[in-house]
């Protein structure tokens, strides 16, 4: 065969291949090369949730994973690792390969923990931001039969009975823990902190009277709606649409607003092409009506941020947490 003819044929084949592959580029579920010869995703992705199974965050994450899997063309498996105030997914990310098959939910405590205790990981250095999903509604609840009908009544009783009031939170170092410590501290009043790994167990303990009050996010909703718990206050900027009779800490004069936005991240060094595929799949999933409706069950709304914006927000949150911890005198030595 004439060498010129062979060269022409090769050029034509390359053009045809490029034409065939072009429509695949840019779609949310398009496969990308994680490594030469490897299409992403070519197997299941594991999403680590740093909370116990059965809680509100776990349930919303499971639905989000199911919906994202449809766009990825592969399963998204949930692994729970509750405890340590929601920070136990960080060591997993730190040790995982940056191939996109291991990702995790990042709650607010991961940006606080390094300032209050010694940890071997860094929430900025050891992660690649993918997408911010939502924020949470925190609430202070008491059993339906409790004599406390306002937050001030709870504090007044605590002052009259130092060290006797028991308050359950969703873990040491979480936002509810720090907020309650701040509120009781302002009154120089001792209280008994009862941390729980799972929200469901925590709320059942409050509803049954094992503890006098509970503070958590999202998971209190069904218990308030079915009449097992009474909601005394929420932590948002404004009263919630779902429980408009419950005042906020801000309007009660405490000057505290907390919604703890959360998102998804992968290990450090995740390739941009892989981030794009994950981002596009989870963005489509989070805006799915099923997911929006699931969030609404817990008075949550979407709070979307893309990889760059979420990364910037993470850095700002990390710095803000340091200032808050130092202001409260909780900073670890040497931090």
C-alpha cells in the first residue's frame, strides 16, 4: 500500500473516533479516565457518613447516594462511622487513594476538632472539595411531659439545681455541645453533658425521660411532630416554617446563629476530571424532587456550592472555628 494512502487512512480513523467520542464529553454521567485504561467510575463508589445509621443525616445521605448512582452508572455504597463528634470519616479520607472511589460527608465538627484537640489530619490539606449540599436545623427539645415550656425555664431550674440538669447532644465537640456549654457558661451554671453517637438513640432517651433535654440537628423533627418532644428553641437566623412557634436563640437575646452547612469531599489530590463527574452526579441528585422532599422532612433546604466555592467556604469556616474556639477558651495547647 502506498505510504501516503496509509497515512491518510490513519488520519481519517482518528477524525472518525474523535467524532464518535465527542458527544460523550461534558455529560454528568460521562466516564472519564482516572488512570490510563480505567474509566471512572468503573465500580461502586463508597460514601462515608460519620454518623450512626438510622439518623436524619444518614437517611438523607442514603437517598442522595441512590439518586447519584443513577447518574454515575455505578452504585454508591454508604458506610457509617459514627462517634468522635462526626469526625471519624477524616482518617478514612486521609488514607484513601485519590481515585474517586472513596468520598465522605464533611460536617461542621471536622473544621473545629483540630483546634480543640490533637488530630493527625487537616480538613483542608487532606481533602478535595466536591460539592456543598445543605445545612441543618438545630433544636433544643424536652420530653412532652416536661415542666419546661421555655428555654429560660430550663436555665432557671438549672441555676436552682446546680449540676443536676442533664442534656444530651449528638457528640463531644459538636455544635450543640459547644452552644450549650456557652449558654450555661454565661450563667456560671453546671450541667451534665450526655453525648450520643446516634440521633435516634439520643431522641428516644430524651422522649423517655432518661435525660432532661436534648440538642441536635434534623432528627428531632419526627419526635416533635408526633408529640413526643417539645421544641423550645432553634439555632437558625429566622424561625422555621415547619415550627414557627419555636423562637430562635438569636431572638431570645443569645446572639447565636448556627446552621452547620455540610457537603461532600474526596481525598487530597483528586483529579479534576473525577471531581467534575462526582459533582455533576451529586448536583443532579440533590436537586431531585425526592431529595428536596426528604430534606424538607427535617426543615432543611438546599445550599449548593460548587467545588471552588465550597473549597473557599471550607477555608473560611476553618478560620472562623479557630476564632470561636479561642474566644471560648477551648483551644488546645500548641494550636
